[in-house]
C-alpha cells in the first residue's frame, strides 16, 4: 500500500543527482578573467583568435585555467587579479599591437565562474546575476517612432513615383504631407486609374480621394496594422543593432529588451563606465555601395603606395588575409546607394547551391542600381560599412548582370560567412533615432549587499519553516523539511540549466515558493491526522491522506500557476523575472511535496507490516482528554 516500485525511487534519485550537479556551479563564485571581443562589425571572433590569445599567454609565461571560445568572445580565466591585469596587457599587445586609435579588438576585464571544467563539460553553468545583484548600468531608451514613420513615408513617395511611371500613369506631382502621401492629378479618369493601381500594389495604404475640378488628389495613409508593423520592425532592428554594439564592452549577459511599444531597456551588468557605454550605444553606422576602380593606375598606386587616381579612395577588406594583394581596394568616391535604400538582407543559396546573400532594395535604390549595373557589367561593386567615420569593405562582388530591387551577392564564401555578411548589412545602423530618457548606475558593493540579504532571507525563511514543521509534525515534519530542500535544489538546478538571469524579484519569488511548497505538505499532514482521528490504521491513514490531499493541492497550485502565467504574459522586466521563478517553483513544489515526501514516508514506514502509530505530532481524537490526548499517536511503533 505504502511502497513505491523501484523505478520511482530511481527516477527521484536521478532527479536528486541532476539537481545537485546543476546547482553546484552557483556555489563556486567568480574568478578574474580577460575577455576578448570584436570592436568592429567586420572583425570576427573565431577559433583562430583563441589560438592567438593562448600563444600570447604562453609566451609571456602566464598560465590561465583555460582559454575558450564562448559565443562571440574569447575568455581566459586566471587565479588572481595580478595575473589578470598582466594578461590583459599581453593580449592587447598581441592582438592590437601599437594601435591606440580604433583598435580591432576590445580586451576587457571580466569575471567568470570558478566551477571546474568537468561541470562545464556537462553544460552545468551558474545562473547569471542581474543588474541589481552584480551592479552595472541601466538605460531606458525612447525610440523616435515619428522618425521611423517619416522615413517610411519618404520611401513610399519614391515607390509611388516608380509604380506610376512604370504603368505610364501621368500625375501632377507627389508630395508628403506629414506621414501621409498626396498624389495630384488633373482629371478624374487618371485619378481613377491610379487609384485602382495603387490599391492593388500598396495594400497597406488607405487611399482617400480629395479635391474637385482640376485640383484632384489621392491622399494615402498607412493603415493601423501597417503603422504597427513599421514600428515593430524599427524597434526590432534597433535591438539587434544594440546587441551587436554592446558585445565589445565585455558584458557577460546584457539585457536588451522591448518595453511597451516604443521603448528599449538596456541593462549592462558589470559595466561601471557610463560614458563609455553611452558612447558605444549611441554610435552611428552607415552603409555605402560604390564602384571599385580596378584600373592599372589604381592597382599600381596600391602596389607602389603612390597617390591614388583623382576621385578615388582606398579601403581595407578585413575579410582577406594581410598578405592578400586584394586586401586593399580602391573605390570611387561617388556613392551609388546607401544603407537607407536597403530594405532587407538574408543569407541563402544561388542556383548552383552555393552560399549567397540576397538583398532587397527600395524603389529609389532599385532604380539607381539598375542604371549603374547596366553600364558596369563585369566590374566590381564594394559594400562599405562606416563606423565612427572609418570605413571597411564588407565584400566586393562582381556585377554579372543588370540589377533591380532584388539581387544576390555570391562568391567564395561559406554559409556562415553569408549569414554574417547579411547580419552586417541589415543591422549596421539604427532604424530610428533613440534617446536616453533614464539612466542609473548600481555599484558592485550594493549588488553584493543585495545578494547577501537575498541569500539570508531565503536561508532564514527555510530554517524557520523547517523548525516549525519538525516541532509541529515530528517525523512527518522532518520529511516535509527534506522535501522542501529537494524543491529548492530542483528549482535552482532548472534555473541554472535555463541559464536564467537571477535578480532581486527572482530571489523574492524563491522565498515565496518555499512558503507555497510547504503549504502542500501541511495539507497532506493534516489530512493524515484526520484519517487517524477517523480511526483508520496508520498505513491506511497515510495512503488515504496523500490520495485525498492531492486534489486540493492540484486545485490550489493550478490557480496560482494561472496567476503566474498572467504575470509572465503581460509583465515586463522585474515582473517577468519574478513570474518565471514563481511558475517554475510551483511545478517543482508539486513534485517535491507529493512525490518526494511520499517516497521518504514509504521508505520509513512502508516496510513495517504491523505499524501501530506514526510520528506526526499530536492527534486530537474525539473523546480523549488530558494526558491521553497529548500521547495519542505521537510515538513511533517499535
């Protein structure tokens, strides 16, 4: 009756072991480290950079715990801060040389987990610490959605002019009126023809006829759905661009997320230099496409380091090796199109199944590309990315045929290179301007104080609950306290496996989960007491207590989970962090309070065939008084 099959014990034992392993990294603390990341969009961090870092440290007789490539950065961990500082200088000299202005790599001090490599090999990593626990910089940024809509209206003006010209529909001028587009006509027949054409080709625009006589107009305004789509696209591109920019700050886990319709929250844990963070976040980047000058005079000028031909500039293609003669490229100063004309860039494959980058231009860019490519088939076109006033060539493909609003870049590139190039092209600049409307800095000492107080609150809360349960429910209270510890272990393990970011609201949710988890054991223990009062034998009382308490526990936890899911769906920032821990804690508490505590009770009492009493505290039975009441069912059977 009160015995689990062997497989259930095995499952719980495995859960206990997994919980212990994945919770363990959180107790090792952090060690000083040096992080290498890219300072330029065209510079990649790969295994070759990791090898250069390892060799530089070896030559300087500096012994790191490890040097490994993690995502888009290389990290080297050391035993003390003195070695960390020496390593930073050594790595900076090896990668950046004597370059002090616009270095290609950012070499930053950082902190990484001290957990041993065998835990890392099992993908057991500690939880990230949020801004309020580690310290750092917090920005709340406002996206200028009016500028995004204005930019869209300007683009539509060009697109409308091209569409009407292609269909030979005459108009008396196209102008922009705020965020609306107005097309003028001289007769009703032409306006009707244009209205039918524009409604078919531009379904996202609502067209309204206006005027009379010879002053006829069509006024076009974006539909509410299209306005929301433009705003969503602008804020998503800005978030992607911000992610690319903060990598060079050496931030382990930056938080960049949308808040509301037009705001972005940027949290950079561990960063104390507010001025540097603002400089990088507000940096401008532009994209230009120009023709390459492959003439003899230009090639000789590069080879002999002589003055360039008139009207040309020299740029570097950082994707090519240093000794490659094609590394330095001479391009014409005349700009064909800019990044403002680029609508999208996606990686793909050409007709020969080779990796390519598929570009989509707006109407103005398509017209310019068509005119330029028609006259320059067989020549090269350089795509140049400018950051802080300095440009680097992303790629310089040959023009094989006349280009339009959609064309592909192909060549000797891998699928990863095609993906990286597409990312550079579409995320080089902000889709709409942003301004910082709130900023604050949290020091590391305050973060450590928050951690200490958070841990103390959870620890003392756990101890207080455990003492109360042991005193009030005796041995069943001990089982409940052990199950509560299992619940805490399981919750921390799940959060660590998810690589969740722990913040103060998350710690508050953990403390709340402890109280909610023990509530289920209180229901079970009281139900067992009720069955004992009803006169059931101890074994039957235990079985009936767990079975009949389950429905109540399930109902209460489901209703609480619904509230947690509502917080998760509609909340943001700290509220969402609280909701994640809250919902996970409800699931783990149901496992620990019912399954794990039942397993402990079964191990302790299940093997006894003639069980006469159980240690569950005082059971007040009807009809018993005085000392008999106090003694009823408080002692274990021998």
